[in-house]
């Protein structure tokens, strides 16, 4: 898996006059250990989520409801990508890659996050790492 990979979800879905339908979790990204863990998070306008990395889990995210800026750190360098609300992107993030996203719009957006292993609330695989404020 690349450190961070942006992939177009329109390739595995469609859009018509009613809106869009996508498969936000392509089968090839599901871990070999079974399904793993899935959750959905809201991000209020101007807020940041993330600022962490996962020591062991690979993550796939799908953001919907508005535009955002995605930050990630590879080889000690912070990169970012602005994503317009019209783009339907999935983002796969390898274990060990620090990441965060900032809601750049005026409304709440939503993030579907998938880890390729079970998530233990008593012993989380999340390590705090500030990528952006």
C-alpha cells in the first residue's frame, strides 16, 4: 500500500439527477484478518479531525457533505490536498502515516473511517501527532 492514495469513487458508482451512489470501501482494501472496524464522524465548519497516526492499522476514509483540506506526513514532509465538495474521493492511509483533515466549508461534513483490523477502545491503535492546527 502506498503511504497515501487518493482514489476516485465514481469509478465504482454512479451519479444522476438525484445525486450519487458510491462504494466507499472497495473490496480490495478490506483487510485479510476480516472486516475490521467502521465508524462515521462529523466535522463542524472550520474544525480539524485527526492529528494522529495508527501504529498498526491501515485506514480508508471517505468524506462527504462539503469541501476539506487533507494533510499527511511522509518522509518528514507535510503535504496537503484541497478536495472540492463535488469530488468523490476515497483516501487510503498506510499505518504509521500521520494525517488530519480540516473542514474548509460552512456546513458540517462527515467522515466514514475504516480500519483494516478491529479497534479496541481500551487499547486504541491511535497515536497523537499534530499535523495541523
